[in-house]
């Protein structure tokens, strides 16, 4: 660890203390009553606070760092830079258009409730697993992002940054549940535009002004190789995963279900989606400024290997120190708001759908609330341990996000909109989609592809089958064919088809409200 900048450390400690105070004050709104008071704020959250907490949840540290990285890195560009924010925003709008109103109308408590209502408790518990893994691994990815940023700007040890952040956020989330998370989210969201907009004029001045930045950026990009057909297909494959796969997350539906009415649940999704897209602009411009800057040989080499450091490096070396601290505050606000949402979401699903609905159906409200709070602590600790010891948390999160897209989107669509969907169809779609997804391989876990997609579809692929395989650095073969979308489509087709074929011996269940009393 290098020099520690104690003035910045003190500012961060004050910021975290403010989070705790806001969370504690908000916790007093959590009334004693049903479990819904803790999980979904008693379904009484005003539109404005629901919108702010949703935006804060989706605009996370990976969103800010990833937007700047996409614009900055070699072979990147505006399309990569806007991909995350644009697709996340569209995801929220699609959620509002098709899912929010119906979920709120049935007064479900978690994402898993419609699965239980349509497919039964035991199979719903299986569908809960990828949803839980996605939330916990996302939490760990957020902690890694904040730890790396602390190290760059403050010189703080990675372990200290991760543990401090996890402890503070877990504490206020456990105390007040959804109300504490929502109000701290609103406070943390305000830090994002303040910090990034404060850095923007200094960064632009550092590279000679707006005109010089834009000119240098596009002239520098002129030497980038043109995107191949494989690059373009890959971009659309990931974009579809982000847009549709961003819907079946409990942290989204927790805010939907906290809204006062179904109509407000829909509008909160629309407005939050628009804000999410709008907030791509500051990190996008800062990424362009980082690209236009003349970094020395040492920093250039580091950024070439770790382009995710583009925004932290800009805040550290291209702005006055106090502006860098404000920018750090923006990243802290983005990370902590999403981390609190994620561990509350995971704890809520486990406590409600596994403990209360499956394991201990006669558990009292007090017992269930105790399990919610206990599971938040355990999951927060688990995310911190994963952030400290797993080598590629970001890669692992992308893998679980793939699984949520492939496995859960068909399940949710059919649970809500297909009255003839049954458990057999759900199981068939889940198993086949999982095999098809894993069949494309996963370099992160050393899994080679065992389904030769390019060979199977060789007649449809330009350039021949061989051009749709890659072996980066001699590692596990990567399939460039969009097998994630293929696996998703297989699930979307199989679930209703198999359900209708097996309806005589597995009658479909009626979608109905699950009591939260």
C-alpha cells in the first residue's frame, strides 16, 4: 500500500457516518406489523422515493466505472460506453410496461412468489437459487469496485475498504429494511451527479477543452480496427441479455412491490429508466477525457492492462484533490446504494420464500423478521469474503447474469402471462436452457464448449464456422455464436409447449396472491 491520503479518509468516514444516520432515521418508518413492512415498506412508498431508490440501485459502481471503461479502452468506443446504461434503462422501461403493474396488482412480496403460485413451493425454491446467486455475487462485485477505487484515490488498503463498506451498509440495511435502504439510496444518488459534474470541467480543461477532447477522441478512435460481424453479433447478444435479463431481479421488484399502487409501480419504472439512461452522460464524457489525456508511460501501461481504472485515475490525476474526493463520493454513493439493495433483496427472498413459505410455514412475524435481519448479516459477510478471496468476481457476476437471463426470463413471463403454464413445462425449459447455456462453455470456470454451435449452424454464419471460435491466450475455446440468446429462446418456446403437452396429468395452477400476514 502506498501513501494514504488521510484527509480523504476522514471525508469518507464522515460520509459513511451520514449514511448510518439517514438509515437509522428512516428505520423509524418501519412499523411493527406484517413482514411486508420490512421487505416492501408496507406497500406505501411514495412515487418519488421509489423512483430515486430504483435509479440508485441500477446506477451502481460497475455502471459508472464500466461506462468510462467502455469509452476509454482499446477497441472500445461510444457503443460500448453507452451499452450498460442504455440497456439498463430500457430494461426498467420494459419492466414497467409489461411486469410492474401485474406484480403489484397481485401484491406479491418477492420475485419468487409468482413462481410459487404457478409452479409450486418446492420448484420455486430451485428457481430461487440463480436469483440468490445473482444478488450475492453482484454485491461482491460492487465491493471489489469500491475497494479498487479507494486504493487509487486514497491509497487505502483493499481489505480495509471492503470490510468498512460492507459493515456500514449491512448495519443500516439490517436495522430498517426497505425504508432505510430507500432513503439512504436517495441521499447516495444525489452524490453521483454532484461528484461527476464537479470533475467534468477540470477534466476537460486538463485536455484542452471540450473541442480538443472530442477532436482527440475521434481522431484516436480512427485507428481502431473495424468491428467484425462477430463483434456486432456479440454486442447485440450482450445487449439483449442486459435488457431482458435485467428484469427478473428481486431488487427491481422489491421497489415495484413497495409502491402505493400498480399505476405508480409502472410510472416509477419509466422515470427511473429515463434517469438511468441520462446518468450515462457524465461518466461517458469523463471516459472520453481520460482517452484524450496524454498519460505517461507508467500510467498508460497500467490503464492498458486495467482499463476499469480509467475513471479513478482521472479523478486522482486530472482534477484537484478535493474534486477527486467528490468524485469518489459519487462512486461510493453508487456502490453502497446498490449493495444495500442487493443484500436486502437476497435476504428477503431467502427469509420469505424458503424459511417462511417452505421450511417453517407457521413461523411468526417476529421470527421471520429476525431471520430477515440475520440473513442480511450473513449475506453481507458472504459478499465481503467473496470480494476478498475470489479472483474474478466481475467475471463470475457476468456468468450469473447470463444464467438469470437464460433461466428466469422465460419462467417469469410464463408465470405471469400464460395461464396454461405448469411445473413440468417449467422444469423442462429450465433444464434444457441450462444445458444449452453451459454447452457454449464458460472460460471463467474452465468449462470448454461441448455443443459445437458454429458447426451446427455453419450454413447460416458468414465467414465459416471456424471464424466463430476464438482461443484467447491459448485458454479455453470461446464460442462467438450467440448461444445465450439461443438458450433463452429455447426456454421461451419449450415452457408453453411442454406445459400444454402435459396438462392432462399436471394441471396448471391459477396465479393468485400469496398472503404476507
